[in-house]
């Protein structure tokens, strides 16, 4: 795995331009110190921090990408790209029109912290555009959603919703949303989004392409990728397989780099690859740090048919990496999906 | 100079109030001062009643847990108004922050964070006051002034 083909980013960061405690420059320095390549600045209902983006990148080397968090009374909606609409026009009645409008401007839309405490603790923090979970049809216009956000219970609820939307045939990209309002939150963050990029392009161009496509891994540290090969058709995260042959006749290769950039980090316990589809889950192999190569990499290849089972039409497939010891099992990374037409 | 004074009640929660004003030819800066009070409502009983009334998606057990969490973490209820400026060209910025005393300044060289620096375009503008949270009646005073070269 070539690390230059990956960018480490956060997708949900606030500054003094809304209710953050720190300036854009301070947030960028904190990201640089933690080895991040870039982040989307997503202040509440404004993109004004971007007026400082060029100068901040010059000083820190960290790329600042434009976004906004539309902070409504009924939920928070992320929008990536730099277009700014009047958020006061956004309500459950106007959601579809609003999403069409921003997507018409080339924006990538996202559900922010679906599961969260709402009013009276925090108006709008709980996502209620879908009637508090009663009408998921309202969510069909979203490109992304934050799956890793908040506490463990929220991760589980968000993950459940993500799976449900995928099962309904929606191509929706999972994100790890830090939602940082302080540099301390950046310094203490325990996850990142790893976006596949074209190293020949500037990050300002290649990261939005990867985000829009869904070529992105939610990761605590490890690089994780996979590829589905059916005859001469090769698909990776975000791709749609449209071949004539049944995908079950193909092969899947999973690659992982356990401790990219820092092999001294804790790498104990057993790692496992899990292939997840709308038909179910299958653990495909386990390995330990000692079994990785000199770069800390481990690869596994197997036949698709044995993993994807049968039954409903195969709609999507992604991969999880977990690590377990005597006491616990922890998800370390989740890829986004390959879709099957 | 234009001045708006009004009160908001909990019935205004989750509503927007649009306050129009005019930028005259030659005006080089905008200055808005926004004050509202009270900010913090020190009323634990109110918080608990709000949880019972509003957090209907939670089970009884979860609501009691939330109330205990409120005590443990010393949560307070705070009134919160968001301020969005709309110019003849569109959104000129937004202040979504907790201070109940805010000064918004917009000029060609400088703008308060949340807003875009620009020479204010002549014509009809509006300040949209969005009532994000209102737990007790609040008094609001907004002064919209012009500032030419100092």
C-alpha cells in the first residue's frame, strides 16, 4: 500500500467563525502536529473561515477544504464544496428542494451526528428530518453520513442506520465526524478519515473526488483497502460493479497496513478481516503483527462466492478490521462499499 | 440608525424573525449590536420538566438518566439566538455562538468572524434572528448603525 495515495483528514471542524474556541490557524497547527494532511472547516451556517485558508495553508502546510454545517432546528446537515445557501430556508418541508439546490452547485451533502441529544439539551443536534427515524425515505438525498461520532451508543445507532440505508440501495458514504470545537479535541482524537487520492493532483482537487466517490476508510490508525476482481473488471471502494458475471464468481483481495508511519505503536492482539454485505457478515482471516511484512502489511485473497452467500440480490460489500485480545474486541477500521448494480 | 426592541417567549422557540434595514449609497461599513437577556436560566426544575415534555423519544429510564447527567455535569439551560445577515446578493454571514452581547461589523478590510469582509452593497438587507433555544422570556435589543470613514 502506497501511503502517498492516501490523505488523512477530518471532515467536521469548527473555528472562531462560529462557536469554536480556536482560530483556523490554531486548528490547522493542531492537525499538522497530529500528522493530518487536510480538514474540512465546517462552521455553523457560514464559510467565512475560508477567507483565511490560503494564508493558513502557507503557514502550516495543512490543506483547508471548504464546508459548512447547516445548523437547523431539526438536525444538522454537512455540505462540502464551498457553496453557501441561506440555512433559514431549510426545514423538513423544504429538505428535498434544499438538497437539490446545493447538489446542483456541486456540493456533497451529509447527515451530521444522526444520534445525539436533542432539545432541551441541544436544539437540532438530534437529526429529526426523517421524523425521528420513522421515515427513512427523507434521507435518500444524502451522499454521506457520520457513522463514527459521539459516544459508543451513537456509533452503534448510526452504524445501524447506515446499514439500513445501504440495504435500501442507497449509495451513502460513511464518515468519521470529529466535530471538534477546540484544539484539545483534535489532539485527543482517536480516529481519522483516510481518503484515497491521486498523488499527482493537489489535495484541494483529489480529496473532494475521493469524498464524493466514497473512496474513504474510517480508521483508528490502520490503512485498510480491498478490491473485487471479476474477470477483467476491478472494483474498489465507491465503484459500482456492472459486469455480466455474477460477483460471486470473482475474487476479493484485502490489504491492511497495521501501523502506518509508526510501527512502535501498540500492535498487540489478533487482527481480523470481516467481509460485510447486505446478505450478512463473514470473518475471513485472523493475523497478528508478527505475520505482517517489513512494512507492517498483511494481505488476504479469497473467492467472493464463499463469502457473499446467497439469498437477496447482492447490493454492497465492505470490509471491517477488528482487533481483539483476552478482554475486548475493537473495530479498528471500516471501509466504504463497492456497490453491485 | 435603526433600533429594534422586542421580547421573545418560549412560544417563539424554533422560529425566525426577519428585521429589514437599508444600506444607503456611500455607506462603507455596517455595525450591528445585538443584546438579549437572560442568557442562562438557573432552574433545575425547569430542565427536568423540559426533559419530560420534550425528550419523548427517550424511555422513562433514559429521561431519568438524562436528568441525573444534567446534575452531574452541571448543565444549565441557555437561551440562544442565531444571527444571519442577508444582503441583496445573498448570505453575508452568520453568528452562531453563545454570547448574548454581540457586535457585528462588516467592512471592506475587516468583518467579524462568521461574516464576509465587503463594502456593504446598497439596498435592502435583513438580519434574521433565529430562536434556536428559548426557555424563558427574553428581551432583545438590536441597533443597526452605519459607520462611514472614521
